[in-house]
C-alpha cells in the first residue's frame, strides 16, 4: 500500500462522511450549508489519481448545447460524472474497492484516450 493510496482512501472516507451530512440536511428539508456544499473531495481524489479535468460545462456553454453529458462526438470532451456517481454511492466498506476501481479506470482511460493526457505530467503507479 503506497502513501498515495492511503491518502486517497482517507479522502474518500471524508467524502462519504460529508455526503452523509448533506443527506441529513436534505432529508430534513433544509438547505445544505455552503460550507458543506462547496467541498469537492471527489475532484481532489480524481485529480490526485491523474484524471483530466471535466470540461463539459465549458463545452456546452460555448456551444449553447443543453444535451446531456453523454456526448462523445468531440474528441477532447471529458466528463467525470460516472466517477462522481461511484464516489457518491460508496459506503465505508467500499472504500478500498472504489479507489482500486478509480485507478483501474484511470489506466484504461489512458490507453483508450491517450490524447487527453498529452499535456499532463508524470503518471504515478498506485
């Protein structure tokens, strides 16, 4: 187990806890405090692994396109929604398998769409 893997697992555990607090507010029909709403540990986890940034919001705004994020006709378009969903639905027991899944998907993505990583840095082995 590498230090990076340990950090990723701990961040995902915090992410799960924060989502639990968010759900408590939602279930009580109250607004989620901005302090909780603005924490995006899922993005930090994906950034540390090396995923490209999600650029769909800028693409749709630029093209006045309101279609769902399933658009694949643009070579450089990348959406993180699938991984956000996996992280959002994770439980504490799932943490190791979710991090391994994120890493496995990352390496598969590097093979399937290497052009997304051309300007990126060094790939670390987790």
